């Protein structure tokens, strides 16, 4: 009993979860729920640098981003995982969406992947921005589809992907 470890020194998976204040949750914004549930927990986000950077260029660019975040009092660690990819590890996941907003506003940021969701950055190509939309597209009515039955084969996405392969 003399060797008891204090609660703050326990590994993250053994600490009791922080109580969630449900009065702060906005039902219209699912991100607000994620912010509160990730608060105090380690979280990782993937960041892709636009263009065709070398690993050294990726190192320099993400180092600038990390420095800016450090100056704004965000505790972020950075790991390069490819010639154009890096992982940003946050000690407190509650700040992840603020950091994501900063990163996607950067000129050389192609995209940020956070909790399985891909957010296109300022440096993303136009085709990538359309492909990675976070909101689902509206479904066309059946009448509109019947009128354009001749063009169905041309508009079928699965067919295009098969041809590209």
C-alpha cells in the first residue's frame, strides 16, 4: 500500500474517464460530442502534405506547423511516416478539431484524417476536394434517373473505377 501509484501517474488506459458534461453538447454538431469524449485522451491525426515533397521537405513543412501549434500552447508531437505523410499526436484529444482547422487552412496541407474522417486542406487538388466531401450528396429522384436511362452506364461510378484499374 505504500507503493500506491497516484492517479495522475497511472497509464492512460487505467485512469478513470473524465465525467462528461452533457449540458455542453450541441445535438446539431456531432463533433462537439467527440470533443468531449476525447478530452484528456491521447489522439493521433494523419496529415498529408500537398505536391510531391521529399521526406526532408515534409519534415520542414510539418516542423513549421508543429512550431506554430507549440507557440499557441498546443502540446503536439510529430512523426514522419512517409514522403508526404505525418502523424500529429496530441496529449489532449479535446483540442484535435481546433488543430485540424489550423492545419487545413495551411497552403501545403492536402488533407487531415481525424477519427476516420478525411478533411480536405487548402493545398488539396480540386478533384480531391470534391471526392472527400464530408457531407453526403443528395440522392436524385427516380423520375430523373428514368429520363436519363441512356446515360446510366456512363455515370456509373463503379464502372469508371473498374476501367481506371
